[in-house]
C-alpha cells in the first residue's frame, strides 16, 4: 500500500514539477533539439517515486513499442490456462507482413512455418518481428481486446488499433500512447501486478535480450547495466521519420528500477541522431538518479 501511494504521488508529480525535475527536464529539452522533431519523455524511479517528464501527456505513435502490451495480454491468457507456451501455431506465408516491414520469421521461412507460442513471443520482443506479433494478436483476439486489457490495468492513454499487416504510414498514428502511459505499463510489469512470476520473468528476459535497441536507452549507460526494453521505429518517408522510440526498465546501481519512455516523432534528423538523442536522454536520467552522482 505504501509503495502504491508513492507511485500515485509520483504520477501527480509529473504534472507539478519540483526543482530537480525541472533541472532534468531542461536537460532533456536541450538534448532533444538535435532530433528536429517532437520528443516526449517520462521517467520514474519506481521504489522512491522520483520522476520527471517532458511532453509526458502528448500522443506519440508507438510502432513496435505496442508489441509489449500485446505480449503481456497474450501471457495473461497463458496464466489463465487458455493458451500454452508450448502450443504450436502455424504461420502461413499469407499471414506474413509485407516485404517492407521487419520480419526475420518471414525471411527465414518464406514458405510458412510452425512455431510454439514461446518462440513467437521471443521473435516479437527480441527481434521485433511483425509477423510474429500479428500471430500473437490473432491469438489474443485482435487490437480491441489488447486495448481493453490495457484499460483493465488503469491505463487510459494507450490505444492499439491495427495489426502490423494493416499498419500504414497514415494509420500508424492511430496506434499511440503517451510517455506517461508507457511508464505506467512498465511499472505494472515490474511490480508484477498483472502477470504470474514465470510469465513476467520470461518477458523481462526477452526484453533484456532485445536486438533492436543497442544504440538507444542502453547505449551510453555503464557496461553490464541491466536494461529490459522495447523499441519502435517507423522508417522514413519524404525526409521525415514518424517514430523512433524506446521504453524500458533500467536497474540502477543500488538495485532500484528506473522506468523510462522516450519517443521521437516527425523527425527530420538522420536515424543515428534520433538514436543518439534517446541514448543521451537516458544517460541524463541515469546521472540524475544514480546514487553514485
């Protein structure tokens, strides 16, 4: 109960910044200028309630960040005994996302394949595979079911509207969340509020193994820092990148956990600059809240 009160106070603090929060937000503002686009950030030290936000209540397209709530909704069905992790699922070639979208599963098995639910979750989180994510989304019951699941967690500012197959440059903006909502989701995951111990451990393991975020949140943090994250990216059209995102749980040196969500949208900067902005913002949060500061 005490910890829950700390978290409630922390989310209120997002709206009423303290001097330390203003200092960190000012740093984030300076760092975000390089992105040449919209940047939103929310950070919360879960155990202490220390927090800061910049554009924390603004809407940002999630892209593959939405694979995290999809996976959580699927694992809840596993916990309820409705689906087994060892259950075998056929993914046919007609169920693959198109060639312009990221799918190692499609590239490895062009004629279709059969994978366990456990393997599909790994493809979804570690490799951010769009075809695997869509297979999980079909098992769950579709975008509206996942959105209802998120609402059941008390999160109102996160909407899943499309499958990866249906997502286009225009419709990607329909699948959105706020940085504060993303942090809420991370806090719920870390505190074990929705999933069993085994399902939570599996998901965090895959998030720690992610292959897509090496140049983002974890890039400038000290080596061997434990980071469990989920990235999202849109690609670039007409010189504009709609989404370069990373949300994650970072273990601080004293064992506390930093939940941080960083979204870069409608950027005219190169991909490596957007990645660098995310890395620098994460490092500024680390420097502020690390006990070694």
